[in-house]
């Protein structure tokens, strides 16, 4: 006998069919064929503007001043299909279901790493949204991706620690220097006891200049986090 959720999903697929954002094939927003041609990163890279491959836990000399311990990202943002997936996820039409295929790119990246970390030692946090954007979109895109990662990695997602306390200009419209100024002092850490002494995976959709994740890592480490590693679908 079909479960109510199965019936609902079937009805929605009939009334509102899904089409692959890559090839327009009906069925899913990202079909298996299009997924297979996205080149997933097999290595970890440093945080520089011109990143170089590094080993797990390492940092190049220029990256040693950063608050993030490192970054995991699945694909370059220059990939047109990855761009399109992220855009319709976080901008209109706000397709929330894209959290699953986008998270799957990160999961594939984790599975391909030369020397993956012991993920069971980590907690997951997501970059928070300001309340106005959350109401407009209806969901936090970073949190939706983090939920999928939490389910796969079987590690907790902590949603009540990192809080955004003031509005900012859209980062995409700003220069690298302006992004750093725009994001300063926007995060607050609550319930410090949950993250004190812990390793954190800090999730967002895109890593561009790194200013948002750096600020998040800074306040988390002040609050007592042992390590903070960035996780993103794509790197700009």
C-alpha cells in the first residue's frame, strides 16, 4: 500500500513535472547523465585566490592567517550547470528540492578525497540568513544543504548557535574589500557550550572571497570552537 507521502509526491510529479536544468529531460532537476558530466573535485585546495592542492590539514604560507582551517568544495562555480542549479535554488523560483542534488555533489567530493577527515568528530553549522531574506525565500539554502549532509554523515546539525544580527548588502554586488567590511560584526554565537572545544563544518552554497565564512569562523573560534572547516557546493 502506498504511503501518504508517496501519493503526494506522485500527484505533484503529475501536476508539476520536473525537468533537468541541464538537458530538460523530464524526471528530476538534475538527471544522472548531467550529474555525471559535472567534474567533482577529488582533492582539497588552499584558500588563496589562486588555490593549490594541499594535503588534509595543511595550509600554504599565505593561508596561515585565515580563521578557517580549510575548505571543502565540490566544483568550480564557473561550471554553467552548477551556476544554474545554485541560482534557481537561492533566487526565484526558489526550488527548495535542489538541496538534495547540490548536497550530493559535496558528498561525492567527500567520497573522492585522498585523505578524508573523521567526520564523526564534527558538528555541522550553516551560515545564517537575516530574517527578511528568510521570510522572502522561505528557507535558508545553506541549512537545507546542511540537513542533507547531516543525514548522510550522521553528525548533528546545530541550528541555534550561529546567528546573524544585522542586515548586509548582497555580497555578489561588492568588491572583495567591500565584502570584508560588509560582513564584519554580523554574526553572534549563542549556546556556546554546544560548540566549545568541537570541530565544526561550516556550510554555505558558494565560497567566493571567503569573507562570510572567515567571519563565521572568527566568532566561532572566539566562542571556543577547536577547528572550523568551510564546506561549499562551489568555489567562485
